[in-house]
């Protein structure tokens, strides 16, 4: 049998050759069919495995959600949460999740909206069981007991002991409980971890402002409100400026607390800060000699300090110790913090305050002594009776 290919060449094939070629072609076709069938089978297996795994994961998630909704498989215990006035359902769900009462806040929000409880939740203090189901939680959160609110204003320059005493006097909570909470509770703020080990570690960080508390409030909640306010005020711009100047936050708060206690008004703060900044950066004036730091050690605001007062052995005494005191001496306001971060550009190394509260700044000791005599004052840098 003759066969002509595409080039016009003629080839001869016998029947055996033809049959052999047919067999080879059939084998190739069969191999392709088997390969296609195997690919299809593999795809089907992959799909079944994917569906099975997805179903298992979905089932596990559904079981977890169901347990959370029904209060099953939860450890028993009680927690206290305080819902501020005006809190949204999202904020309440965040509080519940943070307290460990729920694990799926998104599902809880959906449940509360579908059941209509989202609009019925009230502000107040609640004691909740950690194994409550969603319905119990929603019912509980709409059954608040009216509580007396107390408004307390903490002025700039208050010391921690004064703040605690004021809160106790107002009926918010006892100073003893506040001290215990400060030393033992975890508040979760990163800036607190940077505070060196010392007494009254929250000194300077209880931001002065006007606050609303409940009568017989929870001490941790009270302190957290102060710290949260501080964290919001000491924002990213101030943190960036702190790093730019080479300070730590604790050094700025310490510095600002001295400025707070020494300055008479907002206009004076940058200049007062410049005096202390100039001293810190000078080899000749390494001591701040701040009367306010001595008063902190004495725990009283003496109008006139004696020479003996300036010799008290304390790490807060800036007459004996160079540089900043070991920690803040009061709670500085935002203006004092900004004054430290953006001090005035001056050549002053001294100041004195006269009887009317006016600051007199000097560049030299001779100028300063003349100002002291003229002002008939004993309050300022290096000024004692």
C-alpha cells in the first residue's frame, strides 16, 4: 500500500504497519483519557476535602458561637464593668469582650439588635457572671440601678496624695483603695511600663481635669479614667517632639511638674521652662534649685524655705542633686507639658516671684540678687530665707 506524504514523497506500508500505527494511536488516546479521568478525580477529591474542611471549621466556629451565646463551657466568675453615659452598643460589646464575658462581640451586637435590646441598654455599674448567656446579659444591661454621679475637678499642680484625698472626701472611693489599686492592678498602658521603680508611681500621670464618677466607685475604674485622659492628651505629636529632644516621657512629665508648681500663669510657663532647660544644659548651673521640689519632700507649701530645708536628704531635692528630681512632684497640665517641649529661647538662669505673683527673670546671680531684694521675695531658683 502506497502513501504520499505532504512533501509529495511516496512511502509504502503493508497491513501490519497500518495495524501497528492504529494500535499506537489507540494507546495514546487511551492514555489521554485515563489522564483526563485522573485529573477530574483529583479535582473532585480536592473539592470534597475543601468542603469537608470548610464544614468542619464552620461547625467548630458555630459550636463556639453557640457556646458563647448560651453561656456554655465558660469559666464561672464575676466581673464588674462600668458603662459610661452615652455608650454605644459597639462600646458596650467591647467592654464585655475585654472583661471576658463574651468572645464574639460581633455576634453579640447582632443578637442585641435583632432582639431589640441594643436600644434599651443603660449606663451604670454592673456586676456580671462570666457564664451568662446573651439574653441574660441583655436583660441585665437594661436593668441599671440609678447611682449618684459625683463631679470632681482636679486642679493643675495637685500632688497624688492631694488627688486621692479629694476623691475620698467627695465620696468617690477611699485613698487606701486607690493606693492599693495603683500598686496591684494592671492598667495596660505602655507608658506606665516605662516608669522607673519608685513610690507613688502614678504621680504626675493623673491628668488634671474635671471628671464624673459614681459614689463609691471602683478604684481601678477611677484611676483608669485619669490615665486614659493623660494618654489622649499626650498625643502622637507630643511623643514625636519628646523623641526629637532626646527625652523620655517620664522625664518630660517630671520636668513639666516642676514648671507647673513654679509658674504663675500660662504666659510664664515657656520662660520658666527655659530657665530650667538652660540650667540642665549648662556645666555652671547643673542644679535646678527649685523650691517646689523641696516643698514636695516636706509635704507642705511653706511660704519661706530655710537653708536646713534645702539640705534634706531626698532624691527629689534639686538643691543637693543635679538634674531633674527622681520623679514628678505634681500633676502637670497640658500647658506645662508643652512649655517643656517648646521652651522660650532665653539666656535666663534665675527667676524670683514677687508678692503679687509676678516673675522676675535674670541672667546673672547679681541681677537675681537685686531682683530678690527689690521684690522682697523668697520664692524662685536658689532663693531661700
